[in-house]
């Protein structure tokens, strides 16, 4: 139970101890000694001997590593391109300044001042809203179930890259009469209006003797599409024996993509060899009919997932003393790789075209509401307030650390990283478009498809492709690990502070936690595991985290009070936040969060993936997952109102009064709780509520 408080009795009797729910009754005790001290604090919770970061840089790298994750690489560049290019930076920067950074700063300051994890922190800040702490811990718990699977994919690709011929450049799917058709049939059918084109490409396959490619039947089409094509004999052979198999694959992909975009054949979208490799070899998604059919466990993926959790365990088992050192590599390595890939990307032919598409401003786009929603959503989920991570990391800071400077520095680095990643991605997309003769629109995408299909396909065509693949997937691995460290540390810190028994047995608890993660995560390592992954990705932290942070903003600004919060910050860093921050915390941040939530709910559509639509029960399960975390906020509030003694008015007043500011009447004297200290800086035995 949070807040076991001891009061020293001057008559020599043993100390009194009580739960925070009984503080009201204890406060009336005539035997408690009051010793007045300064309200300034040197270490936050005076009775605590809390571990602190080994150095300032350890903290900064941990926060940067958490905030800069895979979404900076696979989501921001695409959103920028989709929503007006350079013009998208206008709504993005506005949302960053009025919503993202204020919430980011608020959570770091709360963690540093209270020096506790999410559950205990909110129980002390506004006892009625202690459920916020449980909600954010549960959200982080759900996210870790699927986020580490992405890291496992990266690790699987990393292992597959130790070869001179990258496997996804010419992957041949197993022949399936119901799903495949020969390349000869496809080329004959789709080019039926151009006999010369038919002869050219059929002869290309025959002359090049690409027998494995030809015999495998690579193009994935539904059985009904088979009837569209008729086999025709090639005539007037064109000798092109120098054509390699990989060239034929790329050229066929170009032709099929153009045909798909025109919609002339009515067939499903052609899948490149890289797409086939990811979907049919890594995921084996073709072996599953949907989320109801998970199929067999892919043991190669299970081993990769196990390795990921072993890395996480040995990075976190000793606390920040180990994780603070690991992030020196996992947080800095991605920047080295981004710089290398940027230099390589801008030297590729066609890169300038890709960068123009990325930055070319279309200011008409900023008048669309969805552009502002995309900007707000990207800002919020990139900085990551509400997961309890920032609060947990900041709780290990020294009390007088300049948290304001840290918040500004890390949030700006995060946004700058997203911007630079856009150059890395779009320079290569421009190269791909130039090489295949396609438009940027045909190759640009977001999400896993960008980093596990499109970018690897581009890397495979570069000289020294093995080197580029290895450093790229190692970058993805380290980007993911940093964020995974943060989510897990938020849970561990919150539960360790709330339940000291867990903190005293941290190594065992972390082992048990990651074992549970691994067992549940095996569902994402099955043949239909991607459907399970998509379900959690959509519902685990989407709307629920927005609701939780909305209540955080309300609790801090309107119940705890911005004035009191600003005084807390002044006590730590020596100056109060200005009016700008107070207005953002009180008004703009709640509106910012409501804006994202309401617009998202209005535009809600049931979950689907490509042509597969999730059944109703799956969407209902998703909403139950989302609701199970949010429901903790009202549930614990009701529980506290029921169990706290006194009239309803007394209970409500008590539960909305910050723990340190509750009035304690002792021997007829009213004293602020912050003045009743367990141990002051001189080591005196005093009491604190």
C-alpha cells in the first residue's frame, strides 16, 4: 500500500504507522511531535535513499533513446510527404510547441519532484486520481507484448543479412496452384494489348534461363485471376541473355506496379520479392486465414524474441546502473547509422527527386483538419508522455537537476531526428523510383512495410549490400531496444515503489515479467501472429493513452494546481515556469488531447489489414483491451471514496488534496505536511505525512 507513514512519539513509545487512508484519524493524535523545517528539499523524498543516474548523460540518452523510436523512421517522413511536404512542418511545429513539449516537460518535472514511479506519484499528487498510475502501467504492459516482436523481426533480418546475396532480392515463394501463376502467363496476359512487349519479356525469361524464378511462379494472384491469362508462344525472339534474374524481377515489378496503379487488370496488387520474403517467409502470413487461425509457432522468430528479452533482462535487472550504460551504445549507434545512410542516400541517382517530394511545400494541405490531426498525433506518440517512462526516468534525477533544460533539449533532438530521417528515407525512395521508372507515390509507404520491404529492397541493389543491410537492421534493433527499455522500466519502477517487496527482489521480478512477456509474445510469432500484432498495435495504446494523459493534465492543472506545480519547479530549479507554460498546461494541452481523441473516434473504422477485415469479436476484444486500462481511473477513485473515512465532503476534500499539503493538526497546531519531515538534512528524527 502506498504511503506507509511513521510518526515519532516523544514519550519514547514505538513509532506509529498507518496507511494513507487513515491519515485523517492519525492526524488528530495528541502525541505526534511537530518539528518545523524549511519546505525546500535537497533530495525530494527525504527519507528515501533513492538511486540516481551515474551521470547526467545517462539520463539524457535514456530519454532520447525512448523518444526516438521506429516511428521516427517509418512514420514521420511519410506523414510529411503525404500532408503537404515542407508545409506539414507548420502544423507539426505548432502542435509540438503548444501540446507536445508542455506535456513532455510536465511529466519530467512531476517525476523529478516526486521521485517515485507512476502509481505512487499519482497517489501522492492527487490521491483520487491514483488510478492514472495503474492505467499508464497497464498500457505500457500491453505495449510491451507486441513492441518487442518488431525488434525480433529486425533481429531476424539482421541474421539473414550475413550473406553475399541478400535473400529478399530474389525470394521465390513455394509454388501454390491456388495462389500463383507462372510469370509467362502474367506477362502474356497483362501485355496482351502490346504484342511486342509480350515477346520481349517472355523471351527475356526464356533466354535468361531464369528457371527457378520462372518455375516458381512468383506472382501472387487469386485463383479467379488465373482465368484472365492465356499462354501464348513467343515468336521473333529477342536475344537478351545478359539479363539477370534480379533484373527481370525488378523490371516485372515495375510493369506490374504500373498495371496495378491503372487498375486495368482487376488483379490483386503485385508483390515484389522483398514483400514476398517478409510476408511469406518471415511471417508466413499466407498460412493463416485470419486472427482466428494463428497456426503454428515459427520457432526461428520465437528464438529471436527470446534473444530480445534476454538483452532487455540483462540491461534492466540491476536498474539504471546497467541500463544507463547500455544506452551509450543503443541511443548513439542509430545516429551514426543515420549519418552514414544519409551520406550514401544523397549520392544515389534519383535521390534529389525523392527529397523534393519529401519537402516540396503544398500550403493548401494545412487547411485540412486531418493534417493537423496527423501532426498532433505524431507529436504526441513520438515524445511519449503518458507511458510513465518519462516520470520513471526523471524520478532518478538529483532533485535540483535543471529539468527544464533537459525537456527542451531532448524534445528538440527527437523532432530533429524525425526530420533528418526523412532525408534518409526519401533519398532512397527517389533512387528506387528512378531505378524502376516508377513514381514516388508507387514506392512510398509507412509502417513495417517501409523498413522491412521497401528499404531492404533498395539496399539489396547497392554495391556492398550486405554491409548496408547489417547496419540498417542493427539501427532498427537499437531504436527498438531503447523504447522497450523505457516501457519496461516504467512498469518496474512503478511497481517497485508501490510495493517495496518487488523492489527488494527486482532481479526475480524482472525475470518473471519478461518470462510472461515471452510466453504471451509467442502468439505474435505464429503464422497468423501478424494479425494479433495489428490488433494490439491498434487498441493497446491508441485511445487509452490519450484519455490517461488527458486526466493527467486535468489533475495537475485543475486539482493539484498550476501555481503549486510551478512552485514545485521553482523549488527544484530556482525559477518558475512562465505564463506560457501555465496556459498550455491549463487550457491548451487538454484541448490538444481532446482534439486528437474526438477526431479519431469520429473517423473510427473497424480494423482491417489489406483485404482482410477483422471479425466483430476481434474489434470488441480490442476495445476491451483499451478499456481495461482506462477503467482503472474511475474504479480506483470510487474505491478510495468508499474506503476513506469521513463524510463524503471530507473524503472528497482529502482525496483531492496533495499528500504533502494535507493539513495535520497536532497538539492544536496546524502544520503543512511538507514541514513534517522524516529526516531533515541534519539527520533529525522528525515525521512526514
